[in-house]
């Protein structure tokens, strides 16, 4: 059986859309806020239409066996400082658990940028009715986006260009 869900998370940033967009496009800056849980993580990103990102780590939960986590994405549409559309797969111990289509929109506001993250997920494996799996995914996405503001602040430190380059 499969379960389909959609959710949107919105955030306001006191930065221009181009600066917020750079947190997705610049691999060094992205590593500051987009991480898989666990240890031994490795990442590779090719930020262009047709490119994608891969990541893997080992997660050691309390009273559970270690899990191997994999993330594989592909970028479908990129409009500089406006939107990113991509799909990704989440694999746990070699088992495809869910796939998602994600649209990230960057909208200029008078005092910064509104970011809307909309995720359309298909759960291929889930526990019970899947509501806990959806809450877990939405919570993980929220936590990642919570890390975006500190990453943007660190990129704007004196002597550093946006995107984290010196």
C-alpha cells in the first residue's frame, strides 16, 4: 500500500531572495543547514537542472540497531532566486521508504523573503496508518529550515561573501 500526503512550511527571512536562494545553490552554505542525521555522513551536490544531490549516513537510535540512510535527488526546474523544483528518494537500510516532489518558492517582500516549501510525498513503507511517518518527515523538514537562518547569518559575517566564500 501507499500513502500520499502534502504539506507546506513557510518561513520569513530578513534577506533578499537571492541570498536565501544561495543557501540551496552554494554547496558549502547548504552543508550548514541541510544534513542527514547520524554519523559518517557524505554529500555530493550538482546544482543544475538534471543534476542532483546524494547523501548517506549511519543513524544510531536509542535501543535500535544502526540504520543506513540514503538520500538521492534530481533537480527538475531552477529559476534563480525564484523557485527550485526537485524530487528525492529516502532509503533506509536499502529499502525505499518514500519519494517526494518538493517545490521551494522565494517571494520578495518589503522586509525580506518569504520561503514556501511544499512537499508532495508518497510513502511506500510506513508504520500503522502512516500519520507518525508524515509527522516525522514534516518535523525533519521543519528542523532543517530552522537551521537556514543561522546558516545565512554565518555567510554574512564580515570578510565573507554571500555563500560562505572568503
